[in-house]
C-alpha cells in the first residue's frame, strides 16, 4: 500500500468565481491507476469530487485530464509512474477547455468541430443502387485502421498550442477523422471534405508534434500531413495562403538548398496581391534595416543536388 496525496483542482461554475485546490490523502496499492485513486477518494473521502469516466480500460475516451501537467487518460496512467518524490500527484482538467466542475470540462467546441466534418460515410452511390456490400481491399483498409481507433478522448486537442491561441482551428482529432473519410475509397465527398477541413484552418497546424502523444496511436500529426498532401495532390483550395506557403517553401528549398524568406513572403501573400504586399512592407523595411532580408537573387548552396534527391522521392508535386 502507498500513501498518496491527490492535489486536485476544484471549481464549480455554478457557485465559484475562482478555482481552488484540495489535497486528499488516499491509502491505496501503488499499482492502481490515477482513475482508481480518484474513485477511492470520491467513494471514501469526498463524494463531491467530479470527473468523467466509464470504461476504465482506455476505450470510452472519457477520463482525459492533466496529470502532473501532462494530458492523458487517468485509467491508463499508473500512480507509481507519476507520483512525485513528495508523494503527491497533481490533477487538473484538460487545458484548451472551459472547466465545468472540478475535472469535468465543457466538450462542446471539440464535438462541434467533429460535427462540421460530417463524420459518417457518404457513399458514391445510393444505398438503393447496390445489392452487395461495399468492399474495400486490405491495402485500402490498412490506411484507415489506426485512425478508426480514435476514442475521441481529446487528449491531442488539449495538447495543441494552436488551439490555445486560435480556437477556430479544427484541431488534430477532427483533422485525423477527416482523413479517415477522405481516404475511404467508398466515400464520394473527398473534395468537399478537403475543402471543409481547409476552411476549418487545416493549414494553421504548425507541425509541432505535441499531438504525437495519443493513447490509441492514431498519430494525428501524421494524418494532418496526409490531408495536406491530399489537398495539394487534388488541387483543392489552392488559392489559400496555406498551400501556397507550403509550395513556395518546398520550391525554394528544392531550387536553392535553403529557404529564400523574401520569396516565401511574396509567394505566400500572392505576387500580384498589391494590398497584401503593401501591408507587410513596413516589416520588410525593418528586416532590411537590421540586415535580415536575404539578397533578391540567391545562389544555390554547394551540393544542392543532394537536397534535390529528397524531393525526387516525394509523391507531392512542388509546383
Ligand atoms: S487522436 Fe488520439 S488523442 Fe486525439 S482524440 Fe483520438 S484517441 Fe484521443
Ligand atoms: S502538430 Fe499541429 S495539430 Fe498537432 S499539436 Fe502541433 S499544431 Fe496542433
Ligand atoms: S475511463 Fe474510459 S478511457 Fe478512461
């Protein structure tokens, strides 16, 4: 048995204006999960402690919370792996969500972003037009298996720094789920789905890999790369700044072996977008004054051919 101090965030939006913390001492086997420890605290010490849970098996996605500052499933986190030297575990609600009561948060923004991408199959043909099941080859199915394991726990969403600064961003889970239908050969709305997720700020993803921690190995960060590749390959929403930025970036590195930042800014904004270019002019002048603007004509680096061989292996066109 181990004595553990659960240092719990407490807040009730119905009665409190500011949160406070309660430290609850529990005496439990050290091998139990953080969720078990919370259940014990609620059953034996303070019945008002609120948190979501259902399956206790990393299946339902309900129990995501911050444990010592790291978001994860409480039912998949052993106390012995996270207890600090002073015997405490700090437990907070997921970031990027409004707290409702203690560890329970308002999930509406997360679900709304799912709903916008129409998370159900929209087949090419009508149900009435086919007499057998719609078949998918094992190779086509392989692409979808991992992402179909998503339990919508919102851990990745809570970890995403872009969601924290721009709540309009669809977030990693919704984009990964969009991928699940974009790459489904039975679905008939591929272009519409790519356009929808582009409108929901697909291109804002900064590829920081914070969402690479996913309890079900969905790897949303790589699915975001796949959706961006699909957008460029299918030439969907190519007038947006996001795909233009990606293509100019890649083209510059392919031609020169390094990034030409002046060209990147022009290409992203639009070379004939006078209003847009005028807006960034003061910044360009400041950069030039500090010697940070690259020369207008840059030469390729030595051995640029070695860089170009990387691009030759890519499937996405760099133009
Ligand atoms: S992608 Fe992973 S972390 Fe994100 S909601 Fe799905 S299961 Fe949770
Ligand atoms: S990789 Fe993109 S979606 Fe994932 S956490 Fe970073 S910014 Fe957010
Ligand atoms: S209780 Fe279901 S995922 Fe943790």
